[in-house]
């Protein structure tokens, strides 16, 4: 259906000493540098699990760092935690940037399989920023890909980007993968995406972030066609 809500994306924010919210793009690189990224992931996931109920019909996408996907202790914690909440696990979509997947494909493939076996879905965001070889999608079960905003901005007057988005969408649909466009900012971009048969979009045009779960998090909508 037009403009049907697909899921929410959980956006982590940390308040500074003045109460101003610091975006993840600022503090996550610092957390990764000091080996704290897995701890951040753990806190966000705990808060999400506490908030969503067993009867929830909504889905929530939450980012996972490369460190978490490669951390056996974290994956075991995730298994033990979500096994207590199987209904809530089905409401969670874990996602990571595509370029992280390709840095250690075999290990990432195994981690994704383990996460999906818990009842969760999995998504690759910032899709298209890595190699042009998408053959790995044949053997790595992904539920969603989110096309990087660099292909979406000004899409309505960029034939090359239209060709790329349409080609990726056709390939993904052949593998039962849904395609979502990131950073949809204008009506013209959204109209063009609909012509290209994309499944949904997220960005300020379709839904701006707003506080919901806790002071440390924000939600952003992903809206389908």
C-alpha cells in the first residue's frame, strides 16, 4: 500500500554536558577507536528489547558495529538474551554498512546466519559504496538492502543513478530482498524511486526523526510504496 510504514530505524544519540544530543556519526567513530562500539550496541539493544512488547506488530532496525559482528562473546550474549524474548526478536532488524560485510565476508556471513536463526531480520545499509560485485548476495541471506543516499540525491535528473538503482532493485527482488532508499529528501526523488519499483524509502521527506524510546535514542521511519 502507498505510504505504508515498513519499520522504524533506531538512531542512537548521547547528550553532551549541555543536554544537546550528539549524533552517532560523531561518537561512534570515537567508540570504535577506543574499543567501546560493542558496549554501545549492547546498551541500545537492551533498551530496545525493554521497550518493544511481545505483542508488537512493528519492526525496528538497529545498527550493529563490525566489532560486534566479529565478537563471539557479544553474539553469544545476543543469543542468550533474545532466546528469552522470541516474539520481540522477530520485531528486530539488525543492519550494518555493506562495506563492513566485505572486509571479512566469511565471518560476516556466519554472523548474519546466526542472527537470522534467532528470528531477527538483517539489512545492509549504505549499499553501493563498496565493490561493484554483488555476487555475494547469492550466498548471504539478507532481508533488506538500503541504497546509499549518494545514489538517491538528485535521482530525478541523474540517468546513471537511475540505472544503478533499477538494476540493483531487479537483482535484489530476484533474491527476495527488499530495497529501501536512504536520504529521500524531495518529492521528485520519491516519485522517481516509485517508478523504479523500489520497496520503500527513508529520509526527511518520508519521515523525520523524533524522540520516542528513550532520551538516548530517536526513531526514523522507513515508508514503503
